C-alpha cells in the first residue's frame, strides 16, 4: 500500500470483549497486508478497570471482564483505539473527563461530545442515547445505579456542540439516526436474506444532527445489527454514508474497515477477510452489506 493510505477499522458494541476484538484486528491486518492504523469504537465498550466493577455493574448479560487486564498492564492493545460512550459504561471512571482521556495504553475515551483530529481525519462524536426526560436536565455525578444510567443519555448542550461542527470526515454516534429503514426502502428493496428493521429504530435528535453537520460518514451501534444507507444525497446537499455495526459477538458485521487516501475513503469492507465491498463512486446502501451468515439479530440493543 502507498504510505499515504490509512486503514481505519470501526468496531460495534464491544461489551467487554477486548481480547477477541484485538485478535480480529490482527486477522484484518494480515488479510489487507498492512497494519490497522486506527480503531474507532461506537460505544458500549464496557471498559471497567476492575473485574469486580464489571461483574457488579455490567449489563444484564454476562459479559467478560477483560479490560481489567489492559488497565493493569497485563495486556496491551496493539493499535490505537478511540471510543465514545454508549449507554452501558463505567460512567464513574469517565465522568471527570468529559473531553476524553487515555484509560490504558492505546485505549482512549474521546469524550461526551466534540471533535478530535486523528491521523489527519476530522472525527466528530456524540456519546450516549436519547432520553427525552433527561435531555434538558443537568448531568449528575454517577454515584449509584440510577445516576449511572442517566449518564448514558446525551444532553442538549452536547448536541449543540456537535451541531456547530463542519467539514467532518467521520461522525461517531451510539444510537442510530431515526428513519434509516424508511430511507433504505426509498433506495430500493433489501437484498436476499435481509429485512428492514422497525421503522421506529433510532432517534430524531441524531438524525437532525447528521442532516445539520453533513459528515461524509457516520458509524453507529446500539441496535446490534448491521445496516447501510445514504442520507442527504438530494437537493444539492452532500451525501452522508451511514454504517451501523453489530455487537462484537462475531466479526462479519461488527467490524467495518475503510481505507483512506488523504481524507477520502477509496474502498471499504465488512469483517476481517479484507474483501472489498464498496469502492469510491459506487452507491452505498443495503447491497453494500455482506451476505448474512446466520439469522438476523432482533436489533434491540441494551
């Protein structure tokens, strides 16, 4: 590969599975014949620094307590990973760093909302999901299970901060923008083996945010299924390609990689085989997804 190219891997909800994600990225690097330069995770990473905290505070499913080994220096991520918060995180550890910090070598929390320049790319981000009841309320320090839950909801000032951004190459959000299934239906029928998720999936705040900022690409998670759609490709507006990632239970639809030259994506693909599923100039939508390898997930998130 030319030295000016950049390989970026997006990863869906990790939910504590750091070791398998690291192994998947090794396989992707081998398949592409080059290092993975940058990893972007779309929330619900569950980077608990202590195994006891993971068991006590993790989501209702039994998730591994693997990040403790990275925090303690027993293991190290092999490439830089930057993540936003979802609605299931160690919010006590994240609360005092709303603008981000390094949790362990090569593991970085981006923060609640804002813009970071990473490897020459302008990356906008918004942590959390939408809860109308808390949208205008101040953020409380997460001292209990209830206050930890409210820390997983974004607030109006955070949305306003991101809405002011322009010239964004990538935007990371946890919850889908509302209306992606409707937009996909407008663009054509789903390919064989694919069904459209519920029309109510996602939230309107994130959708308005994408339509205001017009990022080139959006990566999101939360609903635990892969999806692909283009927004804003009419009326003279710049198009935004949205890639929704499955949770990190298997790599086929939870890893999405992009090869950049400069600030433009020249090709992209799903999983860790290194196979290209999209090239610059081609349409982006449901037919850009890999063939499903099993039953489609329910897409509920948690």
